[in-house]
C-alpha cells in the first residue's frame, strides 16, 4: 500500500485535467442549454419540472425555471472551472488550500448537477454521470502541501474499472460482431460523429480491424484488474488505457468520454512513475489532516454500499448501459457501444420560401456543425466539445419517423420561425440574411456511406448517400403546430 505523499503530483495533474473538462462542460451548457432545454427550448424546462420530482432529479432550475438563472449558473461554472484549472487553491498559504479546494470542487459539482438533472434527453449520456461521480470524489482530494487521501485515489480507480469493464462486458453480451471481431469494419463509418481521421481508419485493412477489436477486449476486460495492482503494473495498465482512449480520440468525436477516461487513468500512476516519465518533481508534503481522512473514509463506506447495484448490473445477463442509481449520480454503471449499426442514416433538413410546394420547388439545406450533411465536407474535429443536437439527430435517424423524438417537430418549427437561439446550434441556416423567410420545411432520410479511395480521388467527396425515405413531409408552421406537442 502506498502512502499519500507518493501521490501529490498525481493529484495535481488529475485536478487540472478534470477542471479542463468541467470548463468544457459548462461552456457547452452556456451556449447550448437554453435552446435545447431552456424556457422555450426544444425540450422546454417546464417539461422537466412537470415530469420529475425534485427529490428524484434535483436541480436549481426546478426552483428557478429561468433562462437568466441558467445563464448565470453556466457562466458561474465557467469561472469556477477556470479557477480550478489555474490551481488557485494552491496559491493560498497553509492551512487554507484544502478547505478552499473542497468549496471550489463542491460548487462545481452542485452546479453541474443542475444541468444534468434538468437537461432531459439532451443530457442523457454516460459521461455526464461519470463527470459528476468523478467530480464528487475530487471534492475530497485536498490541495496545497497536504498529501491526498489514498482511499480517494482508489475510488477513482474503481470508477475507471466500472467504466472500462462495464463497456467490455456489454460488448461481449451484445452484438455478434464483437465476438467474431468484425465490429470495427463498421464502427468508424457509423459512429455518431466521425472526425477527419475516421474515413482513413475505416479503410484500414480488415486484418487490422480484427486485431484492434481483439485489443479492445483485452484493454476493457483484462487490463482493468491491474488498476489495483502494485506499481509498476498499475501504471502500465493506466498507460494502456490512455493509449487506447487516445486512439479513439484520434478517430472519432465522443464528447469528453475518452478525455475523462484518460483523466481517471491518471489515478493509476504514482508520483514515482510520473517523475520517471515526465520532467517533474513532486514537492514535499505534510500529512493528510484528520478531517479530510475521516471524510474520505466516510465517502468510501458510502461508495461501497452504493456499488452493490452497479455490480449486480455488470454481472447480470440483462446488463444495461449508462445508468444512475441515485439522484446525485454518486455511483453509476457504465458501458458503450454494446451494438454497432451496420448502416448509417442521416436526417437532412431542407426549407423553401415557396408559398406552394410543387415538383419544381427548390429546397435549401440546413447545415449542422458536426453531423454529416454535405457529402463533400470533410468530417470535422469536435471532441472533447459536445454537440448535443447533432448527437440526438444521430439517434433520431435510426428510426424512419420522429415518433420517438418529441423535440424534432419543435426544431423544425423554430427553424421556420428563424429563432436565433436555435440557429446558434447550426453551422449554416440558408435563410439567414435573406430577404425571404422559409415558408415550408421538410426532413429527408438518407443512407450514408464513406466513399472508397477511388471515389474520393475522382469526386472529392467523403460520403456517398442514397435517399431512403421522407422523415417529415413538407409542412408549414401551421401544419407543424397541428402535428407536434407543445408547438
């Protein structure tokens, strides 16, 4: 067992990484929460308040359902995250750094809790719960010259274990392609938001895809048990996890899932391992204060008790992915890509200023920031930033109609209304700055595939697409109001 003084630099590096992710998360909330889930969002805030009990999904916005409060909360989180990123508590003389750190990290955790619990579908991702769970443990790490409680670092390793091992189990129990090692033949093309290297990764030899799929099982099912091993095995396991997540970051846009996993993997190292790998030297530390040790032990008892249901879920044949078992997201279950889609479907939204729809009607296309629309556009790099609407459009496109996406008709209506907040979620509104406003809008469903190297050399296109149906038939604003809820 290691002593706390062996982990001062581990804590410092971990806190800086987590603070950066908090900063990104609050920036996403500042720019996207109001058009998505604010007072007049695609999923209005009142829908959250009416459909949830405060004790089940506590949020500041339950008591103060106001866009103004949302904005203040988001930018307050940005400021607090910047303070944490700059290690401001470390600037204070002893004994103030640790109390200041506790207050700072607790405030960020509480503020972000409000967004996750009120964000409805647009905040229903596993990395939201993982950020909250990790952020809660960060409250008790201390700061300054104080040595971090080792038990909190072990709990962070436990979060990392559930994340990786849960993902490995859900794959083995899910899609057959994980067992016959063919999943990566499809993954790069059909993932939610491909990035600039996805096209190239997709066209790697099939033998490479078999090897990387097998490697995925090794890293997710075997390596996690070494997180709790003595050094240097623990550090080597952490390094393997970081390398694996780095490859996923290079070849796809998964918000901050991979980045947060890398930050968690820092907890598997020791100061000695980091000093060996990096040109750094940890300073001398003092003993962890009794109040912080006591709080850490209490947190460990709570986490152990609350880990029963996540463990039962991981061991269950009916394992579910990304589930929170308590209102505060303290201990959760994780997992990703239990199944891989073989075909990529996309919804292309188009508008026209014509007063009557005919066969000669010319339709203008709305462009989104991340998801594929224009076949000639190279997939962009977005992550670790998170484009929430683009992600939900990926899920929505899996179905032939928006029946399971109650926000979709509101999106179309707001585009017809030329709502500025909704426009901020787009890359390009073809009617922005035009004298004529759109009168009708439609959504067309396409099947997309990456072009072959020969096709791209000839046409310059990254995608080839085929129309497979009409997602929403051409409609005016009045017609949409008759179709969709709350319009």
